[in-house]
């Protein structure tokens, strides 16, 4: 076994989920990640915890069969809810699979299914959890990389000194956390402002998403104004959406378009009222992620980017005096900030063309 797999497992157990003796652990893994699951079982045994593996991450093929033959009237499955109620730790491992498997599922059926699954998501997020990636061949192909090259890419981004990452990113947290207003400008196509006053800024250094490498917060829901062109593509519901454009007024999307699969974007925004508002502003800071790979777990952390998510706001990013945006969806989209771009916080430029003011080479 590649020693980097064991290192990956130890980071998940000790850094991301703080595994304790007696913990009941559910591992949700694609079969392609079997080596990482085996390494996790070794670590879990060392720590005196109790593992159970399920394969929902294999489930896009199964889910496609289910959704294409369902009438669209879903209920939250009580047996799955019971499993999640009882577990202490949830570890999800992506690896392999067809990213476009569900591309021929009716988006309205998918939206209804996601709404019924919301209580399960809520329960998982209430536990100690980690979402990570195993570098499978199909992921390498999607990223247009060799298998060996993709393995190096993934483990360089994951097997890091996360305490050093936390310290570096804390400089951006100190800027954003007390702020009132943020402005994002990129080229001639993106100029958007939002208030963040009273909402905490979180430092993602690999505790839940692994890799980590971002700082993020929630906009005040009705404060977002302006235009955003998300110039990096994304896969959603098994289909690629490119050049997604959103126009905000009083915090709500009032106009939208996409160069490819605009109907997918439309269905996302029509999921519920909260899907037309932003639930997250994130700033990518992991410069070991230096290539776009069609994998949002990595792409949203990429250096020289920001991402914004329509839909659900994470509870931890919403202050007690502000309202949490609620939605059955949380869909991240990315803006390249490498050229002709800046981030302003309360009128002061804190990043220009990807370089932060606390880094060498910054030009105010």
C-alpha cells in the first residue's frame, strides 16, 4: 500500500474527526477507495472505535435507476435516519464513478429527492464528519491528468501541515471576520457586493472537507447586489454548466443565464425560495490545488479563486442576530481571481490578482 494512503487515513481520523475510543463510525465510500477504507479500518482499530461501511458513494448508478422509475413523491427514509441518529462519526470518501451518470434524470425529480434527503444531511452535519477524496482513475480522467499525476495532485493537497495552513489562513480570517461589506470584482463581468456584518468567518484547514484550504462566511441574505459570471464550469445533476451568470437585487437572483445547460441552473434556482439567495462566500487559499479538475471538493479551495454558493447557509457562519438562509440545495460556483480582479473589504483592497495583502508581491 502506498504510504501516503495511511497518512491520509491518519489525518482523517486524528485531525478531521478527532476519532475517540468507542466511537461508532459510518464510512460511506466508493469501492474504488478500498485501499483508503482498509487503512481507515487499521487506524479505527488502533483507536478502539467501531467501523461500518456503506456504499452510497457508489450510488449514482443505483440512484439513477431509482429516480428514473419514481413518481417523484419522496419521503425521508426512516431506516437511514436511524443509522445516522446512532453514529458518532461520518466519513465520506469520493472515488471513481461517472460524473454524468444522472444527466438523464428529470431535474424536478432530483430536486424533490434532495428535499426529502434534507433531514439526513442535517443529521450528518450535526456529527463529527469528513468528506474526502481517493484518487481513482476515473477522477484522473475527468481532470485530464495521468493516474500517477492525479495521485500526486490529490495527496499534495491533502497530506499537509494543517496547523501551518490554519496559521496562514487566519490572516484572512482576521480581515474578514470583523468586516461589514465585501466587494468582488473580476474583469468586466463580475462586480458584486454583500454585507457580512455579524456573520462569523470560518477557517477551513481540513477539519471537515479534506483537503481544506479556504476561509468562508455567509452573506447577509438580502444584501447581495450586482453581477457575477462564474467562469469556471461545474457538474450538477450529472451535467456540465458553463459560464453561469447571476444578477442580484436585494439579495435575490433576478436574472440568470448559462452558456451550457442553463436549464440545470434554472432548476437549481427554482428548488425553493432560499435557492435564489447566496448562502456562502468562500475564498480559495490552497495553492497546492493549482489545476481545475471538475471536482468541487478541490476546485473551490484553489488559490486565486472565490466561490459563492446559492442556497443553504451553514449554521456556523450565521450570527445570532442574522437569519440563516434555508434551502434544500447548496451549489458552489467559482470565479477566477488570477487576473484583472480584486477583493475589497470595507473599501480596502485586500487581494489583487490572487495575491493577498499579507503576502509578498501584493500591490494595493
